[in-house]
C-alpha cells in the first residue's frame, strides 16, 4: 500500500523602484533674455523573484 503526497509552493516577490532626477539650467543674456532648460530623467526598475518548492512524500505501508 503506497501513498504519495506532493504539494507545490510558489512564492513571488516584485519590487518596483522608480528614480527621478531633474535639474534646471538657466542663463541670462545681456539683452535681458532668460533661457530656462529643464531636464527630467525617470528610471523604473522592476525586479521579479519567483521561488517554487515542490515536496513529495512517499509512504509505504
């Protein structure tokens, strides 16, 4: 008489990291002209980790 038990456990983890960098550059000319430049950088990192565990047990009676 043999029994086999198996179960699977899955764990997933998702990490989202967003980094935003912005800087403003301005300079003025002699004839009273103002130039303003704005730069914006956005970085998004998505990390997904998945773990799967499978356990099987066999019992013989």
